[in-house]
C-alpha cells in the first residue's frame, strides 16, 4: 500500500471510529463515513466492500497488534519480562483501553457479532497453552470455550464500567478463573 492509500485508509478509520464514539454501529451509514472522511464513494469501495468489511479490517488491525506474542515495553505498560497468562491478559486490556471511546459503539447490535467472533478467535490462541497445561476432568474444548467466553464478556462488562484499570479487570478475571496462572 502506498503512502496515499495509507493516508486515505487512515482517514476512513478515523472517521469511522469518530462516528462510533457518538452513536452505535447500526446507526452509521457508509455515507456518514465518506462524509466524515471527506472521500468519495468510489474511494471507500476501493478500500472496503462494505461497512462490515471496514469493521472486520479494523478489528484485524487492532487484534493483530493487541495479541502480538512479542510483549514489548510500551508507553502505558511493560510486560516484556513477564511471560504468563496474567501478563498477556493485562497487556490485551491495556490495548483495548486505547479503543475504549468507541468500543461501546461496536459492542452494540449487529457489529457485536463481528467484533466478538474475531476477538474470541484471538482469545483461543491466547488461552490454548493455559488450557493445555491444566489437568482437569473437564473436556479441554469446554474449558477453552469457558475461558474465552468469560473473558470476552468481561471486556463487554468493562466497556460499561470503564473506570476500572486493566490491572483491576485482569485481577477480577483471574480471581474468577482460577485455572489460569
């Protein structure tokens, strides 16, 4: 992607997330996005097939970074020396907190399923080693499903109670999911 295309894509993302801060996904139209981004309809469709495609791509970009296996020192947190599930969970929460202004707009209506499906797929990767290490009579796929759904719903709850820090949310989750380290 050349510089001009990246600039256009950023304008579309910025317009979309700006709109999500003000109203739910279902009440945003492609026309709203192109008006806010100051791009033409053809330009929008050159980058995204649909509004859902835009959301899917936005989620992929967020999650590819959020779920990076390489925990580096960052402005808001440093888990580079920690390699456990608790550190990874808190790392994920810090990055989701960066998007907290518009997450409630995504987690409403039809967009909720797009976001949650992508989120849960990434969570399966995060929790797979933890589930494999647990010696339990519970079927492993049930345990994995439980952890993934519990954490996804924890994040949904957090969007309605954003005053809690990533460490607090991580602690709540780990206290209620004792199978994790």
